[in-house]
């Protein structure tokens, strides 16, 4: 009977994504979905480690850009939650609540944060007095809680969501617009460093964040044809500052409401994107920056030559361990082939094989995880070769993911073409007039949702709306989504 590691590599990612993904989560020690409360995951050693590395990458960039680390409470009151009408309308069906009983038996209901605007902004009102404290930029990495009514899905759609949220306040709308660009650049940098490709889309008004002026989303591609929203940036204008009375004294002595942004980066969804975009039929393929193990050394032992090989392998290990997260797999009860299967499934970027031949020739055999290409190099050049291969591997992951994204985008001129694209697990690029009625018709007839128009580039329609035949206002992207 095949081992678990062999079973996972036999599945084809694109043809059977759900089974491939679910088996890999458990076998590669990412997450266990068997916790008895639906939508709540147990993150295993590799999944927790990767998310922690992502958190550090993001927070370093946020803090370099002037965001201050904060930590706000988990709950708010119903009164504070209800202050922004559009916001509560958007989240009212998704919140978890805590019933708080007093000694006299009176009940008070507390709202568990689905996001933190209603928790942070009453404090902003106390902190912001003058233009001298602006811009105010804070962030926190916490779990938020949403009672998802759709079917839950490990990492993609959970009820306990690990993420980072940043919130800012500004003097003017132009300052707020500059902050939108900064937030987009920070998120883009992290995703590029992880090799994740995405569409940067301005959501249609009917799908923007509740209470926002407009919303920008990062939709990453997925092998099953559903896009994965990994991050969002929302320009709130003065909607929340008016609701929570956040005012400041301007330079001319008058008072005004601040302009605000909020933006969120989903750690579990980014982890899902890494697995889905880079993984293959053998298992994970991890970017070196977040891989729990970056280099594994596998000794190939022959009877009578064990000591020479292990001494040589230990020398290579000692040379690499201070620079890279390196493991020397010296297990005696596991064959080299079984070790190869295991470490390939774990996504380790670089594998070094050492046998008697390598010892005699003073060489090592190196395999890179993305292409499984095997090369040899001098043991005296191994550190430089590992560094170069990791750089090449990361560049290849990035380029490969980008190519796949654009292969999945199908330019559709009719409903039939768009429907075929969605059925083929692709993303349809269509012309749209901008009406909600046509968006609903598209969703009903095509099977995908209008996700929005490109924010990073201008695309002008050269044909009528795909749904009504009237003049199109924009080019939008249609896809199924998590």
C-alpha cells in the first residue's frame, strides 16, 4: 500500500484541486480541519510557521512606513457597533455575540469583532485633537470572527480569521489617496516576494466594503477557477469620522472631520495562495523566505561507508546551518527514496544528496524543488550555489504564477463565451455597462460574479455590455470566488 506522502503526489492539482488541497493540508502539517466547531482550524507546525513568517514580512514593511503596532480589545458594544449604518448593515448577519449577565440578572450583548472599525474609532476620537497628530497610522495582527453563512473551507473561508488590519486618519482627501497608494504598494511587495500573482481590482459599488467610498481588492488565481481575495484596501472618506465624531483642529483654527482608510491582509488566505499557486502533484513548493526548512541534507548510506558519508554530511550541515534553516535527515529506519518523497511534499526549496561518490569527488548533488533539476557542485562552492539556486527558484515561482494568471484570463464577447470560460475554471474579461441589473444577469447566466475593474491599469471597452448590448462603461473581470 502506498504511503501518505506517495498518495498526495498522485493527485493532479488542476483536475482534482479540493482533494489535493485537503490531503496536503494534513499530510504537510499545515492545518487540521477536524476541530469539532465548524469554521475553526487548528494550525499545525508548518502552517503556523509560514503564517508567522508572513506576519513578520508584512509588519516590518508597515512599521517602516510609519504604522504603529497596537492591540485593541476583542469586543465592542451594540451601541458603538450600530453607529455607522452602512457598516452594521454589511456585517449584521455575520457577527458572533457574547451575552453578559449582571448580578441583578440584566443582560448586555457584546459584539465580537468581525473587523475593528467600531472598536478603534471611539479611541481615535479621544486621541485626535489637532492636525499635529496626523496622519495617524496603526496596525494589529489579530483574529477576527465572522459567522460565515456560506460553506466554510479550510484557509479560504473560516469563521476565525487570522489577519493584519491597518487603520489611518488624514487631514485631506489627497492625503488619504496617497495612503491608498502606499497600502497597495506594501501589500504588493509582500505578495511579489511570495511569488503570488493577483488582479488588483476596484470593486463595483454594490460589492464595496460596508461604509467605504470605494474598495480595492487583491484577487489571486486558484487552480479550481475560484479567485481568492487575499487583501483589501478601503477608502472610507469621512463616513466613519462623522459617525464617531472624529474631528481635528486645522492649521487655520477651524475644525473638520478626518479622512480615513482601513486595509486588511488575510494570513490564512495568503497561505492558501502559496499552496495553491506554487504546489504541484508532489506536494508543497515553498518560497525560501517562509519555508520552515530551507535546505535538507539526505545522506545516501552504503554498508561499510556510513561513517565517511555522515562525517562529510555533518561538515556540509555545519557550513549551511547558520545561514539557512537546514535539516540533516539522518533517520536510519527510512530509505533515501522515502525521504525524498517526504521532503518534496513538505516543499523544502533545496535538497542536498551526499553518498560515497560525492565524498570521494568532494562534491554534493543538489535538487531544486520547483523544477526537480539535479546538479552537482564542489563542496567548497555549496553555499554560493544554494544562494543562487534559491534566487532562481523564487524568480521562477513568481514568473510561473504570473504566466498562469494571464493564461486563465479569457476575453469574452458574449454570455456564452463568458460562461464557457467560467466552466473551464478561468476568469472572464468582459465589457459591462455598470448596472446592477446586468451584474445580476451575468451572475445568473455565466455562473461567476463581477469582481471589478483593474485599478492598476486603464482598460477602455471597445464593445457593448455583454448583458444588455448597451454602451459599456468599463472592462471588468468575472469569476467564481471563495
